[in-house]
């Protein structure tokens, strides 16, 4: 199993529930949009998926590896693009990527080859020597996505990666990541913007700590536009 | 090279690059002890009479006495500076990158500790060189013998910084660290005055100073600079380093972050 599987996951900050009994499955090579308004629990789910937080209940499997039992194996299969920018602005793009590669135990010629391939995939190779500080928002995000691909992850998580970007940069990044899923990477893309989700994408709607609907976008929406369906679902009181 | 060594080298290199990019930090780290050595010590040398105490074989000037304490001060401030960097990293998100590496978390945090200690030790040597230029020098082999003592002391104080960073949730809270950690640790130690002087004025303060792990780190450095070995100081410092490191690793456990705060 090369995809992502979350079973009966719950989490709370003190007494405030952030996730309640969340289960979802993204088959290998699928693009899944995790759609939810602000405060729905998307970032908490990402923190649990990346082991920044842990929950005593529930189970997370990444490419077949249980995150609690074998965290090293599971995390080595995971590529992550955080909502917050995490590039070191004083370092060049290549230095940033080399640092990340080393955190995965990749160094030397192997690292150079992988970094070049990842940057090339995101059309960022010619900017490798530029300082991250000098890149615009869209290019910084592409550098971060390239960084997340260095170790050939089976599953790629992106937490609202288009926040703060203009329309062209958003379209470009959304397109790049859809292409990655077509090439076999399993993608979980958290967003609150319905226009980033294609009709053929898999969809999970999260609201007030619970999964309200999941399936293929077309199946969840029927004939209605996603934006309308999303507003209807999240307007209903729990 | 295996992946553990690869990640260690990368983390140390990043700490070094960050230090190079922050020239003001390097200058501040040097100026602070030099002000103490060249101004404070000059003013106090007449007020404080020092008897011959180990490891010294003869009467020494006050400037000579406080050099090991100032080496400790550099390690202490740098340990706290790295703690501040860690809190900053967490607020800025780059800490997430480190903590989501597939390598064990204890190894990643230990690598951070090694990186910050390496920077501290380099700063101490820069300070010792400048102090020697101003005529406050140690026996030449002492400069080499002090290296292990600086490493142990640096790891102990870096681990304390790591521990604090796991509990400080925001940068704004950092001022409290200055008031409640750095100053008491520094002043309630043998860095500026020998403990017997403190015992003369207050037995309670003497006891606190004697229990302060920073006192033992300073004494370890002092003895090593004079090619002497202080076993109890070593044991105390290693013990404190172990306790601080274990507590910091516990503080960074994923399950602990569940207790009410966002990552």
C-alpha cells in the first residue's frame, strides 16, 4: 500500500476537540484535497500526520508504515510542505535543499543529483544559486515543494501551499502538484479554496473537527458546483 | 558516511552559517566578557583580596581569577542564545523541518546541541586569545587541556537552553529567562568570587552557589586551564548535562505537545 490511511483519529487541545474520529484513505497516486474552512482541524491533522503531535487513539499509515510503531520508516516516505514558509532566507535555494537532504541522510553526489532533478521538476533549476530571500512568494513555494521531493516520497502533504500567492502562482503550483500525482505520488492537499480542487480529484471535507463528506469530488457534489456544496455542508449546525 | 553523521554535519554547518551571518552576535559575545575583564575586574581588583586557593600556586590578580568565569559566561550566554534561536525556529516554522526528519528526534536535538557547543567553544578561544593580548594569559598547555572542559560545560549549558526552549512557547517570554536563569546562575557561582568569600557573608548563599551546576562548570574550566583536574566538578557537570538533556528530550516528545498547545 503506497498511499495514506488514517483510521479513527481523535485529538484535542486540552478539553477543546480539534479532531473527532477522523478516518480517510488516499489510494496511491491520487490527488486528494482536504477541504475545510479555517479552524476545521486541517493543520492539526497535518501535525499528527507529520508526528509533530501524537495522539493516543487512532492510527496513521504512510505507504504501509505505521507512524506510531515505525516513525522513521513512515517519515522517510513522507514529503511535507508546511503552511508556514520554512526556507532559511539567508541561504541559497541549493543550500536549503542540501540541508534538508542531509536531514534525510542524503549527501554528496547523490544529493546533488536528487536536488537537480527535484528543482528541474518544478522549473527552478536556474534559480538554484539564488538566495531564498531574493525569490518571490511563488518561487519560494516551488523551492519548498522541490525540497519535499528530494527523497522520492510516496506521499506528499501540502498544508495550504498557495496562501498569499497571486492567481498565476497558485495555478502554476496547483498544476505542478497535480502532475506529480499523475506520475505516481500520493498527494494530500489541504485548502479552504474550492477552485483548487478538480472534479476528478478525491475530496475530504473537514468541518468542526469532523469529516463531513469524502469521495471523488464529482460524487460528493453531484451536479452542484463544489463551492455551493461546500457552503451548504459547512453551514449546517452540528 | 552514514545518515546519522550526514545529518550531524549538516546541522552543525547550519549553526555555523547562521553564526557567520549574525556578525553582531559574535561581536556582542566577545565584547561582553571583555568589558567584565578590562573594566569590571580593573575596578574590583583592589576591593577583593584573593588568597591562594587551588588550582593556583601563587597569588593571582583578579583579572586572572575571573577568566574561567568569563569563559563560562560565554558558554552560558551562548546556550541561552541557542535556546532563543530554537524558540524563533519554532515560531518561524523551520523547527518543523528538523523534527519531521526520519532520524530519531533525540539524535536531531543532540546534533543541535553539538552545533551550538562548537560555536560556544570557538567564541571562548577567541576571548582567551584577546585576553592574552591584554596580558591575562594561562599556561600554554592549559589552552589545550581546557578544550574537553569547555565541551562538557558547553553541552551542559546548551542542554539547559534546549530544555528551556521546549517550555518557552513565545519569544516574548524570553526576557524572563534573562532575569530568572542567566543572572542568578552567573552571580550565584564561583565565576566572580571564590566560594569561601561567599561563605563569609552568607552560609545559605554559599550552599546555593555550591549546588549551582554553573559553579562546577566554571571550576572544571579553571582547573583545566592550570592543567589540574577537578573530579567532583566533572561529575557534577556531567550529571547536570545528563539531567538537562533527558528533560529536554522529554520536553520535545510529540506526545507532550498534546498538552494544550499547538506545534
